[in-house]
C-alpha cells in the first residue's frame, strides 16, 4: 500500500509546509498549522487542444445582468448580478447573511428556478425562516447537502442558473480527505464552483465565515478567486446593516447598501443620509455633519464628540466609527496650530448609526465637533467637507459637487469646503464657505481667532 502523503497548512493564510512549525512563516500566527491529507487520486481531466481567441471575436455578457430584487442590492453589485459571476458574502454570525440570501433567492426565482444549498441548516429550519419572511416561491428549491459533487450533479441535471451556497466552509469535495472548513477543502471547493460557474454561465453566491479578527476565514486566495466580495457589516444591537463591496470586477468597489433588520427580513433604506444624520436641528454642542462618499453615493453622517476634564493620566481616547490614530493626529494638529490642549481631557468620538467612516474628508467635521464640544457651543446647521493636513491647511477632496448637492437637498444653510474646491461650486440654496487653514475654520464657526 502506498504511503499516505500529508502536508501542513496554515488555517489563517493557507501557507503550506512539509513539516509542522510553531509559527506560520506566512502570516506570523502561532499554532495555526494543521496536518492534512493530500489526495493523489484526483484524476486529471483530459482536455483537447486549446487555442487562443482574438479579442475582437469574443462576445461579452456585460449587459446580461440579473435583477437582485432591490435598488440597494443592485447598487452594491454594480447594476445587478452578472451571469456566470461568483459572489462571496461574509459577515459576523447572526448578522443576517442567510436572511439576505433567502430574499435574493425569491427575487431571482421570478425568472428562473433557484437552488439554495445549505450545509448548516435542515430544510425545515430554512422553511421556518421563509415563513417568517413571507417567502413562498415554488421556484426556490432547497438542498441540504455538503458534497459539492452532488451539488454539481443536481445543478446540471435540473439546469439551475442561480445557486446559493451556505456556506463554503461546510462544503467538501469527495476526492479530498481533509475535514470540512480546512484550507484544502475551502480552496479547492471554491475553484470547483468557479469552474462550474464560468463554463455553464451559472451565477453562484457563497457565504463565507469570518475569523475573530473580522477577516474571511480560510486562505486569502479565496477572495482573489471570486468576482465580487461583499461584507455584511453592522452591530447586532443596531437595526441597520451595511452591505459593502470591497471587491467587484463588474462594478465600483466600496459601494454600500443600507438595510434595516426587521422581524420579517431585511428592508432597504433608500435614503440613508436621513438615518445617519439624525436630527437636522443642530442645537447641541459637540455634534456636526460630515458629507462623505461611500463608493459613488454621498452620505451625510453625524459626528458626535464629548470632551470632559479628567484627573487621570494619560487621558482616555475612545473612538467609534473613525480610525483611532487619525483622531490622535487631529488632536495633535489642534494643539500645535491653535493651542488647544487636550492633555487633561478625555475625548470620545462617535459616528452615529454604527457607520464606519474611513475617508479623510471627514477631518473637518471631526475637528469642528471637538472644538464645539470643548467650547460647549453648537455649530449651527452647516455641513463640513475637507481633509486636515499636518501643517493646519485644509486640503481638497474629490467629488465635491455630489457632497454639496446632498447637503443642499437636506436644507443645510451652508457648507464649509476647502478653498481649492470652491471654484467648481455654485449653489442657490446652500452658501459656500471656502477655507484654507484651520484658523479660518475657527473664526468662521465660532467667530474667534
């Protein structure tokens, strides 16, 4: 009998090793290498002679998109699901991934039979969720199976054009003898489904589990193999969920869709600025509005600050929704350029609604909120747009017209914008206040030098 061949695979990044190592040389994680059996029984497929095709002779399918069943879903997917595309959805446990897939399955079933494959739940459990969501389409077929070979046989025999896999970590290839969820099974299983999708023009959606750090579980190559990677974000204590495209070969990346979690499923929020902005009456100190961009969509979000005295050293810096190191930089600029020291004060920053703002164009709103909280003076009904440099200058931002139009739509009386962007703006209902330095912002908002 031939000796079984095994290798060690890192369960975090997929690094291969011929022997066990305490620390993975790829990602640096400790005790993450697991021995897996490498099967040599997979027969190589006999293929004919492959010839290259001239670019001009290739027929594209870009116009053949499937309606995902809502404005928000179609926006995130870049206009709808692409025929033959493979989409990976990831998110925390209980965030609503299976709920979203079941709603999408009902939408796609209006045109074709849809196969929903679950390796985690029984058919009765899925039916209970469908009853709660009032989903009763006879064209949504449920298959509780974790063998990809059986899934392929079912897809090819019934001619399904849309398939949902929940989840890829529970699927196995019969030729591989490693356990479900292992690096080998996840990687080879995704490659198996990718080949099935591309050769037969089948649109496949996958659920991917996340690690304790929030990344997609399994090898990093998994994200490179699929066409689109979606992250389902949100706090289970909030009713709002964000669907973010971090990779999309058929549309813009970083596009977001906003949903509200209800008892009967997910409801689209078509006007998210009204959700994240809160009360439009700006009479509270420490509250400002930032005009940000999420993909191609402008959003108005409320930045809240609380600045209090403390006797402890060092003072606390607590942030929710922005980068912690970015806040430290802004506090240093305020100390150096304006002389406002926060060394004896605790600082708390929060982005209302659970949204995470990563772009630097929110800097101006953050420093205005800090100064408003420090001086206990409200800023009025104004929107803030601009990036703060280390020298105290207000730097220009992109897509300034869309940001100002969003603020004007919600009745803001003024927009403080970088001076380099002001020449491109003209608004009849919203006054434009161009600023060049942080000193000008202080004088304009609080009337002081």
